[in-house]
C-alpha cells in the first residue's frame, strides 16, 4: 500500500498531532489510519457486529437443536403432538396448518408443513446461506483477481480475449444463467478433472454464484491494474528483473488489496440474495437441506395459512444483507476515502 | 461514426452467437442430461430412447443439431421437446406482459430514484436524508420475490386492496391492466430505487463542489436553478448509463422472480417453466431473447456515449 505523504490529509481522518517534535510523531500505517476512520463510523461498526452476531446465532444451531428443540433441521414430526401450556397439541393440525410461533422451547418459531421446527431450520439454513455467500465470494474474488491481473499485466491480446469472455458472461441474463446451470448440474453433478461435485452438493450453487459475478468484479479491478501498470514502481520492478508472477503478486496485488476487501464484503451480500433467488426457483440448494431461500420457497406454498414461514427467513436475509451492505460501505469509506469503488449489482 | 456502428453491431452479433453456443453446450455436454432419455421416461428401453433421439434429431452430430436449432429459431419453427409447442410463438405471447411490467417499473424506479436522490442530496445529513438512506439500503437488501410474496399476502389477501389473478391485456381492460400491475411494478422498482437514489445522492454531493457550480452561483442563478439545471443534470449522466444496462437485464430475465410470484404470464414465467422441465429449445429461445435486449441496451448506451464524446468513437477507450 503506497500512500504518498500529501494524501494523508483526508477529511474525516484524525488530524496529525501538533506541537510535538517531528521526531516523536509515530508513523501510522495505512491500515491503522483506515481503522481510525472505521472506528468513527459507529453505524458501520454496529452493522459489522450485527453480522457477527447472526453468524454466531447460526453457529449455535446444533446446541439449540440438541438442548432446546430436541430435533434436527430435517426431521419431520407431522403426526406428532407436543405439549404446549400443558395441552397436547398437534404439530400439524389435521387441516394442514402447522403450529405458529409462540413462547415455547420447542417450536419457538412454529413448525412448517412437514412438522419441522422452524427455529432449528432457520439456524441451520442460515449456516448454509452464509456459507454459500462467503464461499461464492471467495470463488468470485480469486477468479476475478486472476483475470484482472492477467489482463491488466499482459494487456494486448490476452486482455482482449479475457475481456471478450467477460463481455459474453456479462451479456447473459444473470438469473437465467444461474438457473440454467443450476438445473443442468443438479442432474449429473459437475466433474472437472479430479474435482467431482455431486448434484445435490451445496458446492453447485457456490460455483455458479461465484462464476456469474466474476465480470462484475473483474472489470473494475482490471481498470485499477491497468492504471497501476503505468506507475513508476512497476517500471522499477521490471528494471530490477522481477518476473511477471512476482510483479503481479508482490507488486500489483498488495496495491489492490483494499479494493478486494471492500468488493468481497459487498459481494457476500449480493451472493446471499442470488442464492435465495436460485433456491426459490428450485435451482439452488436442494431439499431437504435448509437455506433461507428454500425456506421461503417452502413457506410460500402456505403463505395464506402460515405466513410466518415466509416472513421469518426473509427478515433474516434482510438483516444479514443489510448489515453486510452498511459495513461494506463503511469499509470502503475507511479504506479508500476518496476513490469510488463500486460493485454494480 | 459509420465504422464505429459497424464494429459495434458485429460485436453484438458475435456475443449473441457465443451465448447461443454456450447455452447449447451447457445442455448437451453436461453428463446425464440427454433430453431423449428424459422424454422417453424413467424406465424406457434403449430402443425407445433411440427412436425419440431420431425424432428430435438428437442423433445428429452436435454442430448439425446446433445449426438446425438456429435455423428453426430464425424461421420461427422451433418446437419445445416437452410439450411440443412453438417456442417463438410462446415467447411472443409473453412479450406484452413482460414489457408492461418492465416499462411501468422503469418509469416508477426512475421517478422515485430522482426524487429520493435529489431530496437526500439537498438535505444531506439531515433527517430526510437519513430516513431515505435507510429506506434505500433496506430496498437493496431485500429479496425481490420475498417482497412480492409479502405484498401479495398483506395487500391482496389481508386487506384486499388489489385484485388477485394474472396479467390482463391493456387492450382488453386498461383499468384491470393497471390495477393488476401496480404491485408488480413497485416490487420490481424497489431494488433500483435504492441503488439509483444512493448513486444520485453521492454524484450530486460530488458535483456540488465543482467549479461550474460555483460559476453558476456567481452569475446569479437562484439556488434552485443551480441545483436542477447544473448539479442534477450533470449527476444524471452515469444514472442514465446504468439505466440502459439495467433495463436490458430486467427485460432479459431479471423480471422472472416478479413474474413467477405474481403469476404474470410473461417471458420470465415461461422461462421458469422451461427450466423446471429442463426443456432446451425454450431455454435457448428465452436466453437469446434476454441476451438480445441486454446487448441491445449496452450498444445503445455506447452509441449515446459516442455521440456525446468523440474520443470513444475514434479510440478504443470505453468508459468504465
């Protein structure tokens, strides 16, 4: 990270100490400065904390399932009764209406049409949704950075070829591409060399979501690399005899790391929305596995009799995506106060 | 300019060609997706599968199959595997609903985005700005289909403010057309209102510090004139660019979720059905239809830039 001296005076940043001999002023590295800026953005910090809490909530799923709900996420209790307020109650009433939410340890958020505990499914589903969001963001980031580094470093025909490929993916209707891949891969799974993914694995939606967003991230990063490529320090590195790989990974990459961090955070939010949409259309996470998207899809079938099945997972998605979006914006302001990194949706 | 137009049009055709090949390959190269085996049924004997294959022309080499399919698309004779219906006709039937939905939503999203963005920017830091910022953040963080389901539940079922049911053609009943589309319009618009109003706000705040704004003030224009004629107008350029791209995406398949939940029989709903039955011909048709609009609007945006900025016409530098 190269920050020329004159650029340190940025609005919103703590002022340099005055009245202190220059020798006693401690050097502050860019990460520390970014942290100071982020620390002043209370809303972003709160949202970051909310995201961490949601992750912890989902990680606690096995504890809740074992000690409070006494059931797993995919266990049906359609014909069973449960004692509520001393009264034995059908988990799913004879007319098909499941128990609604209420203050009882089992079925805190009610049951779904198969008598599965919504609270348990919500926690396990959150793990799937967040896991897909994170893993797909990692896939997108790695692929985009590689594409951007190659295109931006070599320029010329490599750049042309990669850019044309990006254009083609870009021109695909994102949802249609996702659904088409999801449905096709669900039948036979995916085999790339030694890598084999089963059709019902959550790695199928992860790979798809990770893949379709590559142009959206690779384009702006490529632009940044192209600009950096012209800078003197790259010329110096070439003159020192450094090879292409070293220049790409030890000269160029560190200079775009703040962009990558911001993109990664905002990308998780986008991925979670796309996962829910794919699952809702039946091309994402496979049943009986829970994700927030599949829970909405299941719940939507019963929206007129049991609306909580639709409402609750949707609220969880909003809370998670919103907190990531706000935190990501805060990170961007902190890491790059003047630049305009924007991830188009 | 003529060379630029020719180059862009050739590029457009190349991208559409690549997309059709990719969709075709997705469904032919991926294992266990042999359409003949699926159509013949679960426990079909090999002879039946072979006959179905021959009927559909699936025993031909892949390039021949591809060419046949493309020829059928352009002559309007492509038939779906599953239901034996004409794909081009089905897409054509879905166009009125899809365009009614997308154009109406686009009008709403642009109007609200400009209004909200403008209000936010001129009241930056105050209550109005904060409230609008929170609203737009929630808007971009909401799954579209969830919003659709919730609106459907509360507004058409609980308080019965809007009629239930599917698309009503404009020519049959204009009032019914609009009342059935109000909810879908708003649902589809929410996401974009959020994105655009936030973008307009930050563009306007940047523009307010520009020299030409100071000049406009110095020559005695009222604050209102400065804001609308100078700040807002200049801040709209990136928004209009983005609008071109997003409108293409929405027409080209982005409306599939809204159409599915509200049961509007447009192109998106048709695509959804085709996907569930893994029917290749409709999928190729719909994807090409969608990609055509995305590429078309990309190209229109490029033309608009080329008209405004001669550097793009002459050189290769495209705006980021």
